[in-house]
C-alpha cells in the first residue's frame, strides 16, 4: 500500500481523513514520520497555506505528501473569519474563544449563510496538484453538540438541521468540505500512474 504523509499536527484532522483513505493508502502523520516542527500559516489564502505545508514536508522528506487549509466564510461578516479561522480570537488557536467571537459578531444578523472551504495541496515527484471541497450551510444561534472540533458546534450543513458537533464522524463526512476535497484527492491518486 502506498504511503502518503499528511502535513498536519492536528489530530482531529487526521481522525477525519484516515477513514476516507482506508484500504487505499497508508496515511503517515508528521509524528509518525518523526517530524515535530510547527509549520507556519502566514499567507492570505487557503491555497498558499496548504502549499506552505506540503512544500515544507516535501523538502524535508522527498516523499509524496499533502497539506490542507480550511476556512469558515460567513456572508454577513464579509467572508470572515476565512483564512484566519484558527486564529480568529488570537494566536493561541482557542476554538472556544473563536466560537464566542463569531457568535458575538453575528448578534442581530439575520443572514446566517456560511460555508466551510478546504484546499488540499498534494506534491508527487515535485509536481503540485490542488483539490477543493466546499460545504454550504449556516451559523446556528448557539453552540450545539459535543463531537467534532473547531466551529462544528455552530455550523449547520445545508440539508440537515443538526450542527456538525451533533453528528457522528461518519454522518459529518457525508457533508463535509474536507471529505469532498479528500474524495477528489483519492480519485486522482487512484488513477495516477506515478503513484499507484
């Protein structure tokens, strides 16, 4: 089975993606590969941040790898928090504070439309390929549910009435931005003669 390094130290993201690759590829985390660096996300777009992650790991290992960046875009907030989603309330990446700030900024807003967007940057043999996944939905009035991570307690995907945090991982993956991007990634890898 081909190995693929995932350029993240976020175990929640690993837990979401691993089942989507099951039986197709062996997912290697940065920790599995003995890499302990914290890759910065200094850029102004999700694409650039995803590329920063995959490029860093590829330069270190020379092995097939991918990085991803995800943002929550809220229409009533002109696309915020967007690329700053993980640090919306500060550099400590405290998602409870991020959710509090989001709900505070949404007070009195009737337009609750929002979307999660994931960009994956894959590098194989020095060539980059990118894949996107988008999940439309809306921001709930208050946090609901205890599963998931990040903004999951306040995001209701289109086609459901529950937040991501009220769903099992399997249920969330039926809707999620990340699963859509990973589906494109695996489809590409399974037909790429340089990888299979």
